[in-house]
């Protein structure tokens, strides 16, 4: 049997706790520095608090230390590693190989997807270097994942299953650095792939105008989880360290349910890697959280539905068709109901996205648009236009409340001793707290089981739930409820202490860092054409002009180039032999 991990993102402590509460087996979170998301840093104290909460359920906390480091940052990184090890962090997700020397012996390392983990040979090398988990490139197919697992079966494989996609192989994107001086490998990505471009051919003809040609849809592999399991994946990663807590709740809960359904009909093959029962108080719906449309992204091979070139924004769920427009009043044909404050949007004839907010809804269910939009014909849809909802007040309100509870099953045993009683508490992970109390045996006037069960089941706001209570008495002994309650609280506190991480050594790996010097994100590409992006995604294929797979026989008039709105251009090169597209330095 393989133990499987659902790995959720955390922007901050609140998101991390809710991820665990909604069923995550592990959480990845950034520290104050070096985490590849400059806007998602957290103090070591907050991470320590998250570790304590997660470890109650046997869940793990991984900290992202996956930027490339400058030489003068090595000492600070070394100190941070020591602090994270000391609070019980389970692993670091890293890109810079020098972290391996800094972290040696103190904390396990996972190889970030930014290390470009695409081949079995590379994954084998990572294993030989001591990495304990490899985060595979998002672009890999099922067959490619299976081949890596078969050739390197000892390496746990982490795969992305949901969230935003980079158009470039991770770790090999230098476009943000070139265009805006913000390095993606330093946590400062300017999201070049979400910008609008013109696509221009070698004759100067504009093939596409002002389109988001590199903006991929979001990944959603929820229908392929069992196939991924059988291919050898052991960790299922949700992208989104910049997402809000509502997103984390919704998507984590959705994948928890999907995985648990698989485990229930294949109990001899797979099991979750943490403990505790999750009780949800809402119905997860991934389409109702921010997304750019969904794709399985090469999992079953190349398809033409990888990108959404019209917009990088969240369009939302279809809610009907505009039936009639009268001033600021819209009638919608469909079954959806609306609330004040809902966000709606639509595409006009030129596939430009427009949005508006519901100001109110009349007694007949018709939408009254905000008075600021009255008479603005360019902002209101025409009859027959498909309408989408990208913000639901009802769903947001639902997610703003407590939406899940996670409890760890515990078994109590209360037994008599010659001089009193012994009370032990054992959780489903096998951790036990026990104590013997000197207390006079006083025979009760009637049966005591119901009173004892009632008292030991009062676990309140602790993370525990009593699943079994074993009472080993030779007679019906009386123990006052107040005394039994005190004993219960003492054992509950002891068990919580047993979940705390063991302090790890936080000393620096060494005092000299000169042997690790030599930071270089990339060579001097300003003097010759060099690849700013290397992509499995291909614009030829996306636009139906691939000579290899789509047998396009028309004239391509290459070279093609992408032109930004400020006039700068980026040439494209198509490597048909390897089915790759490169965005080049001009």
C-alpha cells in the first residue's frame, strides 16, 4: 500500500490552517525570504504555529526556499534553515543546489519543479544527491510520469493537479528579467505570459492582434487522479501560494473528496498520508473559484485547448443568455438566480471581455445594473449574449463562515488500580498519553458507564473526537464529573504535547560560504540570440498551423514574433523535432 499526499498551498498562517482543516495531508508555505513568491512571506513564528497544528494530524509542512541565491545571501539562508529545522519543518522545497550543502543533516530537501525535472536520468541524479521528493515538470504526460516512476521507483514523485500554469518550463523563464528587470527565479515574476501581444509573421502581417497568446488555462486533473496514482505519483499538488483562503478551502476540500473516493474502493492499494476525519459544511465547486478555464495540460498528449487567448481573467460559470435589455434592466434566460453584488461578465462581438456588477434584483428576478452603467451601451450586453458569473455573493458568504472541522479519533481506557485509577488516551496515529491517579474507590449506587462516556467525550474545541471508551472496572466505581473532567483535560494536554516537533539542531552547516559562490541566473544573452522561454506549448499548434501534427500545408512566412503593446518584439523559434517553442532574445 502506498500512502498518498494531498499538498495544498498557503499564503499565510490562516490559509495553512484551513488547508489542513479541509483535508490537506501537507502544506507548502513561504518563509520571510527566498520563497519564489515575494508577496507570500511568513515569519518563522507563524510557520512554527502551523507546524504544531499540522503535526496533530500527522500532516507535514514544507517551506519553499526555491529562489536562486546570491553569494551574499548564503549566510542568511543558512540561519533561516536552522530556524526552520528547529521548529520542526518537515522539508524544504529548493531550486539552488547550494542549499543542499547548507541544509545537510538538518532538514530533508525536495527538488522544486524549477529544477526542470523532466527525465528519469535527472530524477535519478536528484535521488543520488539526497533529495527526498521530486516535483515533476507540469508538462509531463501520464506515460512520461510512469516511465520516471518505473526507472526511479525509490523517489517519491510530486505532481501538480490544479491551478495556474506557467507557459515556460519552470526554472527556464528569463522573459520577466529581460523585459522588466524582475527575475522569475528570484520570486519577482512580472507574468509576461499574461500580457497581450500581436503575432507578426516574417512579412510583417499581423496574424493575431492584441491577444493573450501565451496565457494558458488553469490545470485541472481531478478526473485523472486514479490514473496518476497508477502511474506512480505519490503527492498531488495544488498551485496557489498567492490565493486567498476561500480558494484554499474550496479546492483542497474538492480534491480531498476525490482522492478519498478512490481510496474507498481501492483500500489495499492507496491510503491517505495523514489522519483525522474531515466534516465539510459546504459543497466544493472548483469552477466557482478563480480560474482561466481548465485543461489537463499534456497529460493525455497535446491538444489545441491549452490557452485562453482572449483574456487571462476569470470569466466564471455560465449563468444564462441575455433575453432583454431595457436601460439598466436585464432579463436573463436560464435557471440561475442572482444576488445584489454578484459580478457578471460577457464577451462582445470582438471577443473583448466586459464586466458589471448586479446592483439589485427585482421581484421578477431581473437584474438591475449599477446606475453608473446606465446608458453605457458599450458596457451592457446585447440580447442573445452568453452571460457568466465570476463572483457569487452567496458562495463567498458561504466560504467566509467556518466550512470544515477535522477531528482525530481517540480511544480512552479508564481502569482501576489498587490505589486509584489509570486513564489513557490513544489517538489514531498511535500516540498515547496516560497517568495513574491516587483516588479512593467509592462504590456507586448505580451504573456509571453513561456518565463516564459523557464526560470523556467532552473534547470541546480540541482536535479530538472519542471513538471508543473502554472502562475496566471490577465494580461500579463512582468518580465525580469534576474530577474526571480534570483528568480528561490533563491527558488531552499531554497528548497535544506529544504531537509537538522534536527540536532539531539549528547550527549553521559551516562558517565559510566561499565554496558555494558562483550565482548566475543565466549567461549574457544580450550579445546573441538566447531562449527567454522554452515551452512545450506551441502557437503553431494552438492556431491550427502545425505541419507535424495537424498537417498544415499553407505558407507560414516565418520567422514569427510576438510584439508587445510598447512595440518591443520577441522572435519565436519552433523546434518541431522536440515539439517545443522558444521565445528568443531579440
